[in-house]
């Protein structure tokens, strides 16, 4: 059997090749696995290839015995022998020969490999908790390693190809805050500067879709210019959140505008009729209607002549702003266009500041920005007539969870923008209520279509109906995060109740009650040969890292006995990955943050009490979320609402009592507490902001 998780290069080079197809059809049963649909299957064979060869990646080609044991595998194979690598046809012949002559040896080695991997991956905690000092050292080590890899010229951590890895930004922001609290201001500012340079360079680069909003998958060069043009939902959700975080720290509308840019792209192009948020848009598309061959980036690139024809009198301004040239502009790096695919084409990139360019053209900045926005809209309208890249309209629970979080957070954090802030296309200036509505609709879609209210279980994805794949750890963990954000940012207590319910089911299905930590899969499918406890925080954070933070947040919301259980599970989880935190902290940036969060003796709780919905309540909620503080929990309660009052009386009597004693029908008050020891109530948003900034 041949199992393939493929990319478009091997698709064109090998799988559309008739000679390759004949070999595959004659000798193998070929199975193509969608790794987004079945990440559990992908993880088994990727782990095998990584363990065997010291590295992995996609495409992933694995040869299996009839009982699914891996026999041999690898990543990219050219169709013919070249680059010092055996060609795919050579590989097919060698595997067939080995199967005919050495079948028993092959099967035995595959079984042995799986046994060894299973033993290695069933990591158990050595202690019940991390030794003192480990969280702080891991956080410091990860920040230092990232700083060492920082590109001071173009931003980002590491060299080309450059992938957005939002967990790196999250760690540097968290570490910066810790240094600031310790009054180490130089170090705090250096960490923040690395983040702001990175986010600015990404926003101005070609990895950002200046015409339609949102971000592409990665940049092939060091200057964020020429991207792989695929757009993934998990990137959009996480990047919107880190831009929101930096806005809440700096109050610079550059960052709030970028978060809007991403979210408005999702609203325009990636949301289905019932509120579901789709997974991705492909990189390739046809250059013209009726063309049978697709090309990378065809939908997004421009010739100089096209821009001139579309923009007329403003073409020169636009071309200079976005570095558009008659010969094409993919010349900023030797890595930008190694195969000469984009000759004569331009990928929009900003290389100068708006103020400098406005000055050069002798006009006020605001007028200059208006012209750019108008030009982008004209290009957008023209681009809309081109053949679109394929829309992957799968609805994946985990990725929707990331997007739900960002829409919910935007609904209140963006209220901190100065009154009268102007937006220019592709940003549309959506209201906070609209962002919250998107988040709630997406959550409602999942609950209605991918959640069984009798069994309390999730399904992984939806396309023309729920998939057969069960919900995986990431689906539960990421959705719980989204639901906690939905509640904390002003949504119904219903979302919080569902988050608690999902956490209970996550513990039932995935928690290693003996060894600690969460497996990625429920372990109920015998065809999935390994149960892995994932810790790597990559393009997406690991389910274990996210789960620690969820458990910490939930522990601050519920009564003592349940709170102790959540904290114990978080402690044991972190202890499982003690060696990872000590030795390779840079691989687990979010877990480093989570470990430090867990070590904080008590978390700040902001309790809002009053009648809702009301403008006053919204203003106080926005003030509660105005500053960056990952160790803060926001609780809001309307004691006149029977459902809310009943929920808190059952879930946490302290909050119910606090609400009763501070409720007045004509005002909204906030109490800032640690371990439910609270400051005197305040009723003014500015006073609350000031109190929380200390």
C-alpha cells in the first residue's frame, strides 16, 4: 500500500505522469490522505519518517504493509533521479523489489519501529509538578534564543523561507511584560521592538495581501516579499490576535488596522451562509477564463501595464508606493523568484513610509491614504473578475476556534481606537457588535452541526455534513479558548458553560490519567497506530500548550474543588514536558508562557456587575480588556438575569455573592480582585483602565 500526503509540486511532476501512474496502479493500493481532515493519520507516519530520517515535511510519501505498518517513507522525491536523490520511479521499483524478496524483514522492521515509537511517545511525568524555577528559566531561554535568531533588517525570527509563527510573537510580548513588571525596561523595550519590527515588515511585505486583506502562508525570501500564496484560516486567526495584542500595548492604530484587515478579509471571503468559517484558499489559479493550467499566485500578481490601465492618473503614485516595475519587482532577493515564475509580474510591497511618500507627492498624509485606498478598491474590483483560487470550504473546528477568539477579542479591544479613526480599503471599519456576531455565529454553527449534545463529543470537520473523523485534542482545546474569549469579551454565560462541558469531555477522551498530559487522539480507532502527546508549538500551537492556559483560566472561574482539579491537571501536564522546557524551549514558546502563567501565585480577576446589555456595560468591558495582560480574567454578571445568577450560584458562590452585594440597577461597577480579595468598586471606565494599568 502507498500512502501519500501530497503537495502540488509532486502532484504535477509525479501523479500526473502516466508512467508513474502505471507503476502505482500495477504494484500498490494508493491512498491520498488529507492531513487537515485526518491529522491523526498524518501524525503517525510523519513521526515515523522524522524518527527514521531525522527530518520530515510535506509531501509525505509512506509505503505501508496491509496492516498499516510503515515500511519506508520520505518527503519530496523528483520523478527522475536528480539532485543526488533517487527519483520517485526508482523508489517505487526498489520498494516493489524489497517487498517481493525481503517481505518478512520489512514487516518485522515496521512493527518494531511502531513499538519503539509508541514507547517513546507515551511520555509520563517524572514528578507531579515542575521543579521550582523551571518555568522562569524556560521563558528566559526561549526569549534569548529567539532574540539570537532575530533578523534586525527585515524582522522575523530565523532566515528564509519565513513563516509567520505567532507563538513566537506571543512569547516575546509575554516576556517583555514580565521584564517590565521587574522594572527591567531596556530588556522589555528590546523584546517589544523585535515584535513591532516583525509585524510591520510582514504587514508591508508581499506576504500581506494589500488588495484583499489577510496573509499568505509564508515568504520564500528573507524580506517577506514573494509568498507561497495559499491563505490558511489558522494564520489569520492567530495573526489578528497578535496585532490586537500589540495595539493594546502601543495604542498605535497601525496594529488595530491590521487586525481589522485580516478579520474583514475573513468576513468578505471566508464565511459561509450559516456563519461557518472556511479553511483555506489555494495558491494556484488559472491566468484567464478557460485556461486549463493553473499558476502559483496568478490571482494576486500584477503587470505594470495592468496597473496603469486600471488606475489612470493615480498609477504612478501607486506604482511607486508598491515598488511596481515594468520588468517585474521580484528582484529584492536572490531567493524571491529562483525559477523565474514571476518575470514581468509584481507582488505588491511597501518599502517607504506613508508620510515620506505623501511628502514626496506633495500632499497631506490623509489625502495620500485616501488615494491608495481608492486604488486598492479598483484593483480589487478588477481582480474579482479573474478566475479565483480554489476555496477549501471545509469547516475545521480547531481553526474556527482560533478565529472565534480573534473576532471576540476585536469586538472590545478595538473600542480603544481614537474616535474618528479613518480606515481605507480593504479595511471596512466594521463595528464591534458585528465582530461579536461573527464569533457567535461560528460557535453556533459548530454546536449545531459538529457537536452531539447527548454524548458531548465534537466531530473534527464539516463539508456537506459532518466528517467521520472524531474531534481531536486541538479541536477541543482551541474551541474552548474561543468560547472563553467569547464569554470574557461580553458573550452569554452559555458559552462559558459549554467551555466547561467541553473541558470535562476533553479530560475524559484525551487525558493520560496515569502519566499526565493529553494525547492528540481518543485512541478508539485501531487503524491509528500511535497516540502522541504533541508539544511542538509550530504554525499552530500544540493542544497541550493551549490546554494549560485553558485550565488556568477555568481554575480562576470555578469553585475551589473544581479549580484544584484544573490546576492539578495543568501541573501534571507541564511536568510531562519538563525535559522539553529545559532543553529545547524554543520549540515550545506557548508552553513556556503557559508554565510561567501557572507559576504565578494568583491571577487578577476583574468582576463587572450591572444590568446588560447597555452602553455603560460595554464601555466597562472594553476598559477591562484595554491593556495587555494574559494573567487577567474578566468575569461579568447581571444579577437581574435568572440564568446568569443561577449559573454562578452553581459554579462559583463567591462570584454570586460578590454580585449580589455590589448590584445596583442604575449603574455598572467593577471590582479588581486577586484570590477574590477585591479593591473598592469603581464605576468609571477610565478609572478602571488606570487601576488595571498598575
